[in-house]
C-alpha cells in the first residue's frame, strides 16, 4: 500500500487519493482508491467534460490514469478533451446507474492531452459565450422560435458545438440548425434540458446556505408534488416552495417518507375532543414530536392546549365510552415547564420600556420637586455648575418670551426699529462713540 496518499491527523487513515477536484460538479468520492489492485481491476474510466456532462471510456491503450488527468477521448467526429474523475471498481457501478446497457456505447481513450490539444481546447472554449449570445439573437430576430439557448459547449478539437436549449413544448429547429451551421461553420447538435438541469449547469447557493444539490451530487431528478408539502405541514407559499429553477424544491422529497411514517402513529385531525366544559378542535401539529394543539374555536386560536399523541388517544377512548374529562391536560402537565431557550424568553420590545423610563427621569430631574434636586446635588456635587448653567439659560429664555409675548415680531416692526437705531446711532453698523474728554467738555 502506498502510504504517501494517506492523510495525517484526525482523518484516521482516509485516502486523499479518492478525493476529486472541487471545481468539478457531480464529483464522486472513490472510497476504494487505497485498495491494492483497484485501478487494474477494470479498464473503464469516467471522464467529465464541461459542467455536468460525463462519459465512460475504455482505457484500451493501458495508460496509467489517475484522478485529475486530462485526456483526449474518442468523439464523433474527431476527439474531445476531458478530465478523469473516477477509475477502478466504482466505474462499472456508475455505468449501471447511468443505464448504459450496450458496450458499443462506450468509446475509448486516445491519449493523455498534449500541449497542442490544450491550445485548441482553450481556443474553442473562448468562443462559447459569444456563440451563445449570437445564437440567441438569431433565434429572437430571424426565426422567432419559442425556445431559449441556455448554454453552448464546443468539442475539444473545435469541430462540433452542442447547444443546450429550454422550451415548454416541441420545437422544429431544422431551419435553425442550417442557420447556425452557416454562421459558425461547425457541426451542430441540439440537446433539450429542463429547468432543473439548467440550474445545475449554472450553479448557485440555495436558501439553506449551501450549494445547490443539482450542481453538486444530484443527477437523477424525481418529480416533486405539493403533496410532499402537505405531509410536512409546510405552508403552500409558491415563493418559498420554489427553488432557483422556478420549480418545486427537490429537497422536499428528502424527508417526506419520515413524515408519512410518523403521521401514521398520530390520531385523525377530524376528531374533536369533548370535556365537561367545552369542545376542542384541531388547530396545529408537530408531526415529528408527536404533539397536537387544540382550540375551543374552530376557526381561530382560543384557549390553546398542546397534548401528546398518547394523551389524545386516551381522551378519544374516554369520549367513546361516554366519559368527558374535566380538563384535557393531565395533572402532571397542568403547570408546563418554562422554556429553556433564552432567546424565546426575551421580548422584542424589551428595550422600548427602558427608553420610556429614561424620558420620565429627565422630566422629573428638570421640573420635579426641589427636594429631589437637592438630593441629586448631594450625591453628585460636581454637576452643580452644569445645573446652575442650565438654570440660567432657562431664565434668559423666559425673559425673552416675556419681552415678546406675541412671539416673533413682524417684518415691518423690525424695519422701523432698524431706522430708529440708525438715526440714534445705535445700529449694528454704527461707529463706536468716544467718551467725552476735558476739552470737549
């Protein structure tokens, strides 16, 4: 066994050789990579191309291939350039998963890519974006077809281009292929993809904060219905149920079987519970916890009571025997324990009360009893000057208000006052008067 591929530290002997390149989508971890003779067990290899396109090929030339090697493989016509993503005993299992039944569909690997092959590949790859934009203009202006070109992928030698398109129905693109072949001078192949495949090719971040499942590991897409949301008590809000592909989220199918099994152990929601005082109707439920909440009103929340499934079955049995309990809850659960979550105990308006109290303190300090003011002065003798200054400012304001009982004076009164000041020499621009001297006297 080659120990240079072992990871040291807390990984406990995991094989780094089985890890693939993280910039490739639908990466598969080869957990058999460190087993002796794994690569020689079969000549099949998995090669990945742009985005999510994969292919399986025979290593007929018996090349020493490992994960990450860039190879030239057989294509129709010419050759294509891809990256080896899997070798060894897991490749036949992947072929079985991909439903490739005929051996004739599996082509062969020519060689490891040479610098000349990589130059042609980079040149063809640089033309993909311009080709996609131009093809969209041709479809919109000239032909007017109801379809959208989602992506364009050139073959490694540049002799062929694959156009991935999205359409609601069938599209007759025979004329489109002729126009595109004349415009780009390559062989044209059209492939229809769905909205989920397009989201997987583009990639992105989901509302959970992780990379999209269709862009990382999911390859086979199962139909999702709104019944999955009903089983899990998810509100039927189209904006929350839809993913980036504008379809229902695939992750709604992950836990639906668990909710279905848990729901079988719960009572029916149509059954009402009878007590001596009132009748209780189903309001909401927590399926995985096995808790039901009942209300005395059929259409709104009133006198809510949360019960476990065992207690509900007990009350249903009592009602069938003609017995009505005094209360739904047991004596043990009559006083429910307080919540242990600190965030749940806090109120969103807890800071508003403090602000109101601060305002009351200011009012009491300014216009309150003088005894309270004296007590504050004794406690804080350093603030006496500041308080006296504030008091003098208040006195000045009060004097000015008494002088002008009607508020601000009118503009005409101000003008007359300015004229009199000028005549008397007491205006703002008047020259300062010199004090009388002995000679002048």
